[in-house]
C-alpha cells in the first residue's frame, strides 16, 4: 500500500487470508463494505443518526479537552490526540466506551505496529527484532478475537450468508478490517490532521507562509524548503469557519499519500506469472495466492507481495490536492477557503466510487469521510485557543510538506495549569535553556503559592523544597486531599502507576526475557538493563522466569544509582507539621519526609526525558520514585502471574547448575555471581563485605556444630526472643527457650515445610532439645537433630524478618517515631534533633518497601512459604 510495503507476518494469525492490512479479495470486500459504511456513516444532515453521532462526538471532545486542561495536551504522534482518536473511533464502531488511558495503551501497540509493519525491504526484517515480532503478532490476533463477539452482536444480520473465503468467516474479516481502521486509515489520519491544525494555531516559526507559492515548477527545491515556518500566518479562524479550517488542513497536509496499483500482478510465491494471472477473474471471482509451505524462522506460509509485478502506479494525492486548476492559483498557500472548492477533493479516494459495480459494494473510497469531517470540525469548535498558554518552544514548530506536517512535537499547558504552577516544560534534552527558564518560573510560582497566607498549609514536596531553601517563612503542613477523607489507601497510591508504562514494560521486558530463554544469547535490552560486568552472567538460561529476571533488573538499576550514606548526609531539620499519608491494613505512613530524605525524588534529566515521563502519566516532581514503585509494585505483581515459582521441573537448583561437579558448588555462589561484580554509584561494592562467616566458624565435616544455634540465639538475631524457662529433660535442667511453635499454624504452599520448633538451651546456652509442632521431643541423640535445627533456624530467620524487622521495626517503631516527631516537634526541639538522626531515611525506605515487599505476590511474598501472605 502506498509507497511502502506492509509485512504480512503481523497479520498471519488473524484468521484472514490474504494476510493483508486494508487489502482483501473482491468477494471479501463486497461482503464487508456495506457493514463498514453503516458503521462509519453519519446519516443525512438532519437525520436522528446524525444528531446522535454529533452529540456523542461533541461530548467526547468536551470530556477530552476538560481533562487535558488539567493535565496538558501533548501534540505529537505519540501524544494525547492519538489516544483520544482511538477512544472516539472505538465508540463509533462498537457503541462502547473506553478510557483515555486505554487509548494510550492501544497507542503504544499502534506505534509499535506501524514501525514494524511498514517496511520497504523485499522481505520482513524479522532478524532485526526477533523477540518482539512474535509478541506483536500474538497481540494482533488477540485483539481481533476480542472484537469478534462485538461484531457478531452488532453486524451478524449484515454478514449472514455472505462468503469471505478463504478467510475463516466474515465476522473475522470485518473484525480485522475494524482493527485496520483503528491502526491505520482512521487512527493515523485523524491524529495527523488534528495535530496539524493545533500546530498551525500556535507555531511562531519563521518564515511564515510557504516557499512553494508561485514556484510550482521548481523541480528540485532546496532542502531549506523542507523545514519552513508556519504556512498559516493568521494563526486563527473565525467562529463558523471550523469546517473550512479543517478541510484546508486535510487539503494542505493530505494524510493519504497514494493508493498504489500494478498493471501486472505480483507473481505468487510458488507460481509462475501465467498461473498467477489465471487467478484473476471477472465478477469478483478472483482468488488469492495459494499458501505454500512454511518459512520456519518466520512461522508463516510463503507469501510474496513485494516483487515481480510491473507498472507500479502511484497517484500522488497530496499533489492532486494542490492542483491550481481546481483549487486556484494560490493552491500552495494555506488559507480559509469556501466550502464549495473542496468538492474537488481526492484525499478520501472520492474518485474510487461507482454504483454500477456490484451496486457500490466495490467502492474503495473512505467510508468514514463524513464522520472524519464531523470529528475535525467539532474539535475545532470546542477547542478554544484562549484556554491555552502559548508553548515556550513555539518558534521551533516548523512544517514540512510530507505526511508528518510539523517536525517537532510540543505540549500545551492550559492557562489554569500555569496559574496553578503546573506548566509542562519543554524537554530538558531538546531545549535546555527553555526548560531551565520554565522550571525556574514554576519554582517561583510554587514558592509564592506556599508563602501565601491562604496556601501555607500545603504538605507537598514542592513546598518542602521552598521552605528548605528559605523561600517561605515557615511551613505548617496539612495533607492535600487524595480524593477521599484521611490517608489514601496504598492501592490508591499504586493507581498513580501509568497503565501505559506497564504495557511498554510488558511488551519489551517480557519479549526480551523470552528471547534470552529461547536462544541463550543476551539481547541488547538485557545487556543494557544489566549494565553487564565483564565475566558475569546476564541470566542463567531456563532458570530465571520473567518475574525474577525483571525484578532483579529493576532492583539492580535502583541500587546501582545509590551511594554510600554518611553522617553528613543527614540534614538539620527545619520544618514540622502534618503531611500526605497512605494506609495499608493497620499501617499509616507518610509519603513525604519533611527532613529532606525524600520518599519522592525528582527525575535526573540525564537518565529520563521528563517530557516522555510526563506523557506516560507520572507526576512531574515525583516521577523517579513513582517509577521505582511501579517497577517493584503493580508491574512486578502482574508479572508474578506468569512465573515458575511452583514449577517443579524448572524451579530447581539443578537447573541453576548448583552442586558437586557443576558450575556452582554452593547456592550462595550462584547468588553472588549476580551481585558481586557490581558497585554503587560511588564505586563501593554493591554486595556488602561479610562480617561473620558462619560456615567457617561452625560447619565441620559438613555438620553444623551446636555452637551455631548458641551464637544465633544469644549473640545474633535471636537475642530478643530468648525467654527463661524451668524444664527438665533427661535429668538436665534447661534454662532458656526460643519458642517458634506458635507460628506452626501458618498455612504454607505445597512443597514447603511448616514453621516451628521450640529450642531449649542449657545454662551455658547450648541447644539441648527441640520440641516440634506436633509435640515430638528431638535431642542430640536423634537422627533428626540436624534437620530440626535447620527448621528452627529457618523459622527464626523468616519470623524475625517478616514480623520483628519489617512489621515491628520498620512499620511500627521507625514509622511512628519518624512521623510523630516531624508532625509534633518543632525543628529545634532537642528530641526532634536526636530522633532525626535515628529515623533518617525511614519514611523513604518504608514507602518503597510497602510495594516491593508487603503486598501479596511481591518479592517477599514469593520468598516466604506462607500461603496467605
């Protein structure tokens, strides 16, 4: 189609034949064309259908613009209009609502699809992206299957008894055609034209006008003409001219480049030219190329829609839409014209219609022309230029004459956003000076707002920054509402994670891991994520499932950005008051640390393009921490659905090559191979130096000496659980006990042993007896002594980690001390100064660990055998 070729691979699991987007056999076209006209039509100007469609579109635009006036309007291909275009097209086709975020998720798929399907090579370039194309093909098939029940419900009567062979059914054929409209004809054209219209209203790029006016005969225009200023010097239209303005956008920047054809057909794979020609028959009876054999690397039958044809004809529609014979001597200029002139349009393929051929069922014009014009004109009726601040980078919005009308995407901030200090700044990477000026203006705005009497009760990080820098006199903070009363639930905090990010990471991360597991060769993505150290493994093939691999990568990236903290890292407190909080079960914790160790930290522009992060939906001032939460929170929890945790064949130490005669003698050696080669940002070893080598001290002839339990109970992590007792066993008086049988009632997952074991010690602190959960007494003399010592040690480490350390030390003691001292004590209070030292970092660590460790299916949940975490 057009001047490029669409790879058939991505269509090959849809259930349609031929494998083509916007390309069908005559009988298939005749079957689905009436349904497409019904679907995308608007009815007569005064019909009830027209009024219903107009009301739906207008309501959708109003809702979209109202939302964007709060959050900014990204004007680019990877922008808000494309997401909304899918939203409104879906509503028109299926009479069902989807959210703008669902539109953004589809947009990511759409751009991946376009980038990989549009190729000018003679064969699909599968070798370049072997791990991504199969995933994308599966997604194409899944979407078509999800459309089929809706098509069956809405259009079954229109398709009943019709022949769409060799496709599986006309329902599938129509579902596939609808996806084509969403992806290509409708989704892209609507996006490009509306974006171009917005750009014309704001671009201040010079020179204005067009170099082509009066220079129609220049055969080789200079390159400077390819990036020109705004061709619409008026930069505005009057009320009532919205349809004329939109028509002129479609004429000047024709979204469809060409409708190509061959005078001699492309030779089918496996057939001769004569055999191919014999497939072409009159009366809509032409047949597609037969499917022959399978290309195993591509996993599709051999097809050829690339080479062998002759007389490839490209009627260039953008040139036709500037024909001075039809549109006047100033056809190369952009201006508001009378509607009558657009009767000469060929941009919608209007010339490809004839009611004499199959009663119009073979028409090839765009069935959505009237709907497109309605959407575009209504959009510019509802769009009020005065609602938006001029973009700071407006002088860089230059225009070309191709299918991408303007070169540089931009973001509009509403006047209300600017007044509320929420202006979205230009990219720091593309326009550092503009970004710096914008950021400074926002900071001044924030500090002025924080310092104003009516707004001094704001516990946001931006006000904390102002107070710490001395820009406000004091800060008596109170929480900004999250949309309900009191602290926001942890799952409301998780809702800040953009669904678009999860979709991106699911596609890229999952496909990369799958590719590595299948090939054993690290992909470039895995190398990048791992910042691979020389001689270290990226992953161990067939050992690490997607959850474990991606959790490891996200944790490694987070830790590698850290540096060693020293005493001079602790700031002297200067603020007090209440703050934003969140709650999970019986735990309420702050999300902002008034002492400056931030639970939320600003983005490093060297690592992340803030413009892109804001597009994904991250809060501008908190994107980095929310990214970390999302990686270890919702995204990883979603990956946990697809892991090998309970796979008895793959989740084994033998698969990791651990054991005698294998790559790693001990399990610890395997773990160390993934961490030991790496350092923190200040070149300190990432894995801390071992302070106590228990194996060297207590492992003798492969038997653990009883002094190990003595050390663990009386000199290590068990000391706080030691109790006195008076129990006699075998004539010996036992003086101490560490009791864990109370935890034996915890239900565990299949394959795990229960927690428990009460271990009794002599007066000298040596272990003498273990009482198991069922009451059995196990002593030195028992063959099970070493086993029950292992059970007791394992139970102690687990219980201390989960209950004593995470819940009590972090969420109860440190959390309460950190929160209450910052809320109640003046910055110069002696107790506040002391507590700041001992609670430094608690708020930030607790905030992140809530999502990484405490929720079901999180990393700690997987590590622990507890069934109901």
